[in-house]
C-alpha cells in the first residue's frame, strides 16, 4: 500500500508557533494530591463539561465533575460513589443537555474483585447513579478498562469497554446501550476465540450526529506473530445486536507491525477519522492518521512524534485538535482542513514541565478552543491544567440593540457581530446620559456570546419613571472594544393595553389591576385598569378571587385561539397575587355597535358582523361594559340584544350576543340591560370575532320593561 508521509520537527514548529492566543496554563486541581486523565464534552448550550479522577488526601481516586461556562469553572463536584479507586472516566452530553459519565472501580475496593464499569447521569437537576454496566463478577483477570461513552440523536447512550477473561480467555470489546431510559443486555463485539495472548483492548466509540451508525475502533493481536493491529467496525442500526458486522467484515485500519491505541472522531458528515500509534516499518513509534472520505479509506498519514490527544470538527468541517510532543512533552494545538495543517500553537509552555499527558479538547459555544490536560511539574504529582484560546481582533459593533421599559425593569436585546474576534458583549448604563466608553457608568452584564447570534438580558430592580441610558460594547478576549451601540428606556407600570400590544411569549408583570370577572370553570378571569381604559383575559386556575379584588399578575402574553382563529389577547399567568379586596369597577356604558371595536396593531383582533363588515372605533375586547336593548332571540343560555343598530349575527339574528351562565329568565321583546366583559367569540366558519358580552351572574341581566 502506498504511504503518504508528513513529518515535522519540533524546532520548526516552535519557531512558527503562535502562543499569544492561549491563556496562561492554570491548574483546576491546585489543592489535590494528584489528578489524571481528564475528559471533555460540549453541551448544546455551549458549556464545556469536564470529568477527571482526582486523588484526595485520603489517597483514593474519585471522579470529579466541573463545568466551564466561558468565563469560569464551576465548583468541583465529587460524583456519587463508594470512594473506591476510580482511575478512568469519559463524558458525553446529549442534545437535551443531560450529562453522561462512565468510569471504573473495583466492586468492593479490594483487589479480590474486578474493575467494573459504572455510569452516572445528570438529569438536569441532580446526579443519578452510579449504575453498574459490566458484570462485576470475577477476579482481577476479569477487570474492565478504558470505558468510552457516546450519545445518539435520540439521546440514547452507547458505551464500550474492554473486559478481560472473556470468550477466549483474553480481552474482548464489550458494548451496552441505554435505549429510552432502559439498559439493554451487554453485547460482545469481538467474541475472540481461544489462543490470543493479548486480546482486544483500548476501544473508542463515536455515534452519528445525524445518522444511525455506531462506530467502534480497538487494537488486538489477532493476527499473531507478536504484532498488533487497529480494527474498525460499525453498526448501522444504532447498536441493534443483529446489525454488528462479522469479524470478516471488520476493516484493518493499520497495516504495519505495531498498531495501537486508536481514537475515532466523526466529521460533520458523520465520517470516521482515526488516529493511532504505529511504526511504519521503522523502529520508532509514530502517530498515524487516516479517514473515510465517503468513498474509501484515505492513505495513512505519518504525523511523526506528535501524539494525538483529542479533537473535534467545527461547523465548517475543520478539525481542531491537541497533541503532545518534545522532551519533556508539551501540549500543542493546530487545525486540519483535509488539505493543510495550520501552524502549531504551544499551549502548555511551562518551563517547569516534566511531562504533559492525557489531554482533552473541546470547542465551546463560540467555537473557541478549550484544552485541559494532565501535567507533572518539578517531580511532583500530576495536576489538571487548562487553557482557552483567546479570540483577538476588534469586532464590529452589536446590531439591533434595543431597550424596552417594563415595571421595575428594562429588557435589553441585541445581535452579536459576525466578527471572528468577537467574544462577548458588555453593557453599561447611566441615568444622566449614555456611557462614553467601556469604563464609564455601571456594569449591567458582560455576556459571552456566539458570533452572529441574538441575545438578551433583563436589567431588574429599577426605579419606575427613571430613564436608563445603555451602551453595548462588543469585545474580544484581548481587551479590544467595538464602538458602542446605544439605547434607552424608562421603566413604568405596565397597562393591560400595553401588554396586549406585545408579542406572544413576552413576560409581563401587571400590578394593581382590578378583577372584573371570574370564570373558574374555564380556568380564567378578567382584569382591568382602575381607570377603566383597558382590560385583558388571564388564563389561570384560581378559586379565591372575587370581582373587585386588586391583584398583581405575572405571566407570558399569548393569543387565545377560538375556532382556529386568533380571538383575543390573554395572559398565561404563572403568578397571581391578591393584594386587597377593593370595590368592583363600574362598567363602561356603550351602544351595541361599539362592542368589540376595530383591531389594534398586529396582535389584537377586533370584531365583524355576519356580512363581514368590521367593527370601528376603540377596541374594547376584555373590557367590562354595559349595553341596553331589546331581546331579539333566546337560544339556550345565549340571548341577542338590539338597540336599533340592527347588527346582523349568525342565523339571521340581530344584535349583540350575550352569553349567560345559565338559561336566562327573559323573553323575546323584553327591554334589558346586560353587564359583562367583552370576550373573544368566533362562530365556526368566521374569520374574526362576533360581538359578544359575557355576563358573570344572573344579577348582571336586568329587565327594564
């Protein structure tokens, strides 16, 4: 087989490396006796999750979890365990932001039991586990090693490990899947026959981001002759036992005499990329790499003495990875676009480095590189260090910066620039005028962001009636700030009519409103401004409210749909606070033609009649009103009142529809007054509301004959 050889020298790399972009190496385990072998995974929210074994003062290795949010690391958390020796771990995060960790320890902490694979999950609120995945039966010869975990597009969990003393007495590659929350039986992928001295070890796993394939690599001595080869297999039905390839269908990735320690990464097209250690016919170990290009496996590339540690593909399908090289070993970063390797960048750069090993790598939510690694210094025990690659270069300003005043708060929104140097948006404020620079005024927030994305922030606990002036500064990680984007707003008490003009999903807090109608059977009530200028429906189940109560209501603005048509604005309440018991508001008297009124803005519908003629005048949806007229029809609990406007309604009826709580004691021809709220009502086949008043009790309907 033809071999493509690409070799580099450390001296050449160091002369061209760029170190300014990486933050100084910093230990995240400064007080630990020792720590080792970190693993990283990025969640869909952009946070980078890390696990690593750490040795406490008691001597035991415990698996610890931390999270990088782009600014700082979270407090270390010791995963639930019996505090036995836990020397290895791996981590993956699903699209649901749930965190999955695997590790090993001996069942009872003694050498009489095998190292056994265990699993933990953070379900969004707490850590659950550990759950035993391997058998846990036998002696040290039955121990498990190198557990690896991946998550598929359905958030099912896939785990592989090597386990000794299996079918042929040597090691085998074991696989287990959790599907829909249930762990399936363990499956032996390799099923090695007798006669292997070494068996199958060092597995790694990857699962399609969009497809259905589980990819697994490992190395073994199955060809004999004291040689080792790297093998690849897959399962195209997301781990179904019947879909694993037979041994005759496995692909031998290596072809020299010393193929070991493979690692697999999928590109953005779900194609496998494999790194492993080989000799390429020489006496020295080198790093090898090859990939599946969609048609065939590429020729191996000899990367020399650069020991691949970890990597990930970005959205442009460029590989970012870290590797170690040198004497002593230091950590480097570079990229590869399938044609060209970037100049390497030195990360660890410590003059006191004794050895860097076991590095992990991730891209955070901004596609900024994050590296963690195990390092020994000055003959001391290993610690875990980290560094992040700074984005430098003055970004463009933020766009679409706006400030909207609400009750005691201002809601800020903006779009981050597309500039590659963009890191975060800092917002500052003053009440005497706009801040003149990033050091002027008071800090509101400094939001780490992704270039080109929208963001928002709520500036709370403000004084109503005071104008707040804001300046938003996009900046990089190196202290460079873009020109300011400016906006101002004045917090104030929000009215019902103002809430009705907001888009669906906007959270508002309406303070000091009066209850005008309670309809518990339908889980709603109506509130109104004390000055009777506007009202709104509130969707909330309450049992202790009465007409006249003064309330504070918080919730999301929404649109009520009736007969498939947008009918009226409402508040889906999450907070209802009864402030006091006040006097019921007096209704607004009006003619029948004025009920409902015209639509207002893009969100608040008005009314029409049976001929499609729209309502005109002030929109009175949700308002407590009183109308007077002759009863023109009685149908069950509905009546129609006409004051001479002769408004056509369904089935040839004339007047405004009045909805009663039960069959009313009125007759056609009676002259009555009706008091109630104007509610949304769309007859089947109509494209807008009819005019409809909903009375609250029988006393709201008064016969005036």
